[in-house]
C-alpha cells in the first residue's frame, strides 16, 4: 500500500505539533492489539490476530458448507453488514449480474422493504434442499428492529424444511436476546465481543463468517490488517500513515474544508466507500463546532456528474483518491471507426484508459489547487482489502482522538430508534 500526501497542505511542522497526542492514542491502540479479553473498545485491533476465533469460524464453515450451497443470506444492517458487503462486492459481487451460474452468492437482507422481500420470498421458494441456503443473522445488540423483523419472516419461509435450524447461524453479543433464542432453538452461534463496536467489527465473525462461506481467504484478509499494525508502533510518525492521514483531515476540517470526499477509481469498491462513510460519520459526528461530512464518488462515472462542482465550485472539500496499481484483466482495444473518433488506441487497454483518466483527474485537481491525498493498493485481493480497512479504522480512531470525541459510541442514533419504538409500541 502506498499513501501519498504531497498534494495537501501538510508540513512536517504540522505533523510534529500533534506528535504527543498521536503517541498517547498509539499506546492505547497497542494495548488493544494484544487485548485478548477485549476489555477496551480498541480491542477491535486484536480481532485479526485472534487465532481461536478464526479457527472457530473455519470449523463452523466446514460443518455447514457443502458444494450444494447457493445462497448465503446475511441478515443485518449498518455495521453488521456493510464491511462484509464491501469486501464481497470488491472481490465478487459487483459483477454478479454477469455471472449467473457462479455460486455461492451472498444476499444482504438489510432494510424492511416489502417489494424486495417479495423477490427474496420467490428465491427461497425455489430452493429444493436446505443445504442450498445458509442464513447468517448479525446483530450485535440482538435488538436491531430491521434485523429482527427480517429474521422472523425468513425463518417462517424456511420452516417448510424439517431440519431448517441447522441452516441458521446467529452472530451477536453473548447473552443478548438473540443469543438466548439461538441456544433455545439449537441454532449455531458465533460471538461478537461486547466491547467491539459494529462499525469496527469486520474482522469479527460478523464479517469473516459469511465471507468464509463463499470462499474468501479470511486468513489473508486478517494478515492484511495485521500488516498495518506495525505503523502504529513505528518509531517515526512519518511512517504512521493512518496518523498522518488523520492529522491532514483534522487540519482540513479546522480550516475551510468541511467535506471529505473518498474518490474511488473502481466501481466495485463503492460499498467499501459507503462502509467508510458510516465509519467517519458515526465515529466523529459529535462536535457541533468541528466536524466533516463524508461523501463517496466513483471514477469515472462521477466525473461526468459532479466534477464541475469539485473543480469549479466552493473550495470546501478535501479528497482522498483510492486506486490500484495492478489489474489482472487487460482488454485490448481494436482500432476501428469508433475508436478513431477519440484517437489512436491501437495496443491500448481498458486499464490504460482508466489510468489516463485517473492521472488526468489528479492533474485537473492540481491546476485547480484542490487538495487531495492518495491511497494506492497493489491489487484487489483479500490481503490488500484487509490492509485498507484496518488503515481506515485506525485513521478514524486517531481523528476522533484529535477532535476529542469518543470514536466508539453513537448516542444520537438512539434518538430515532426511540421514536420508532414508540410508534411500534415496544
């Protein structure tokens, strides 16, 4: 992974001004890495190093997954599903529409929508044997409204199978209401540690189990995450890229940059961008005087819709570009009447086109004096994705620390939930 910040107003003196704050935050995170008991919210950093949990996930996967498996239903919302969805779509899911016979697939069941559920009902009705489906119910608290309702409806559809209980896996806090119901009904159970927040849970069973079931190398995902840990304990802050990114964002929001745009030059990364949007919003949106609105853009699609705003509108946005160096598929462009419309494309590939668009976009930003950073991944693989997600979670913990807000709570989210409970009378 490369992290470049030479196109943002960040001097070495600016970094040195925050070295003591970063050092204190790093020490807390280092304790989290080795915290096998998960007694601190920073314990999320131990998840990719938790060999016992990884072994339990793999053993359950081996017991429940056969060559018959077609669909893994992940019933969850927000932090319970967004990380897994981002990784799935980056590796497989974005192209599902073109791969009708590739199985198993993950279907994410999130909000309560009757039209979507009608289609899911039809799909479940087409299943001839319970081994074709596996349901992963993910709710940290065990009380998430949408997840509980969708679980109720899906289990109702599966009751036509005599042994349906063997196809249900509940992933939740120990002794939550869902945990106790699962034990009563003999559903399989995996634990999310109590102190690990939902948006930081991608390397817990919440994210790793469904991904393992469709063949994702979850060991490589965890190894990628672990590779970032050495940055936290680096002797020099200049090698601690998540901290530098956090300082750059903090100084930007203290100035006139109130929007952080994650501009991703891979459409299959869109849900990873949405995962990060939740991570930043819920972790840092707690200070009325200082804050930043996270947005996500996809290249090159959004260059044709909002580039005018980015390059010619108010200079209140700081951008982080996400790109990969290596793509495995090189589709060559043949010279014909159409290709000649825009120039000589003989021997050029689609990768060459996107590389030119990416470089042209950066040059446009430079000429317009718009600030940006870059994260360049070596490829789209489990290891690279694991490294990227861990980088971003660490970055946000640093950023929240600099803002003097709690990175791990979300007290205001409860306001709308309380109103929902009043309306639904529970």
